[in-house]
C-alpha cells in the first residue's frame, strides 16, 4: 500500500480503558427531525442531505462550518458508479441493491430540484446530491435519546472496527458543557496505545450492505452472508446441470418439491 493512509482518528497518547475521548453536545449534531422537508413526503436521508448541502453553501456563515470542513470533498459511493462499472461488482444481489438505491436517490433528487426550481432557487448538481446522501447515509446513526438520525461531529470520523472496536458510545455530559445539556460521548473499552487507530462498530452486517451504504467491504467479514440462489427455479436449474439423473424426472413432469427431494437424497 506504500504511503496510502485512511481517514480516521488515531490516539496520540496511551489511553486506558474507560477514558472519555470525545464528547459532543446533542445540540451540536445535525438531526433529521429538525431538517426542513426537502419536498412533500421526502424520506429522512433526503431531508438531511438537503440541509447538509444548504449548510455547506453558507460557507463560514454556517454554524456547522467547522464540522463540514472535516467531511471529505469526494466520496467512494456506488451511487456514482457508471453503468459499465456496475458489472464489476460481480454479485447480483449487491448490483440489484445498488440499482434500487440509486433509483430512489435519483427520484429524491428530481423531486427536490422541482421544488427548488418552483421557488426560483439555485440548483445543485447530481454529483453534489449523491455526495450529500452518501455523507448522511454512511455517517448518521439513530440516537436513542432523540429518537432520530443524527450526524455527530468528530464521532463520525471513527472507522469500523467490528470485533476489534476499542470504544463505545455513551450518553453523558462533559465538564465544559452548559449544565444539564446531554452529550454523546465516546469512551474507550480497552487500552489504546499511542499511534493506534480508535475504532468502533457499525453493527453486524454483510459486505453488500457495507458496500452499498458505506462504500467499503471488509476482506474477512465474520458477518458475511451470500445469496447462492435467488429462487427455487434457479436452484433446480443448477441441480439439473450437476445431477443428470434428474433430467428424465423433470421431463416426466415432476414438480419442484419432488425434484428438490430427490436432489437432496442424491447429493
């Protein structure tokens, strides 16, 4: 990999377990329940993506400018795959999920553009919209204390560690906060040596989910699941190729259940 590095957070000193290293007031988060409706009936990710783009457009005048400055200027999102690139995914369930996701995000973009055009407002490009949706989708979590999706500055820089996660989120407040204001805190769950990356878990998911909504796949994902056959017909077509003795039975009109039972006996 040479000098290639990843975006994330690294400890600059040794951190013992139960050390709070990040604390963000809930009032400083981007919340979908406080985002204006992008268009009638818009889903949460469209509302939050629209707010993110409008806040970014304000530049330094935005209260979220310091946070937005930490976000990557570009993203590795399947939303931006070209049609000729899609087959390179080489896994049809993921390809179908990407196609459906892109269709819904594109429909949301068209609806938002129509609302902005009717109001005489400047349009954002599809690339900008795809960037914003990817930021929202890959960096937001559902926070129990608010009951909504939130983007948490600083904490959303943490990379996925899975079983190697060395910290977790807790609710609390920091000494520098206004009295009584709740905060989202990240606390170490094990010793983190200086120079070691700080990691937490995005949850237990298969690689197709990580790839579609986060833009990455794990090389050895312990929670991976794979769809081998999309339906019974596809399974039987495979079985007829591998088990020639089934072909006379299929020609004789045996139904799917009978063929599947025989295939199971002769494996």
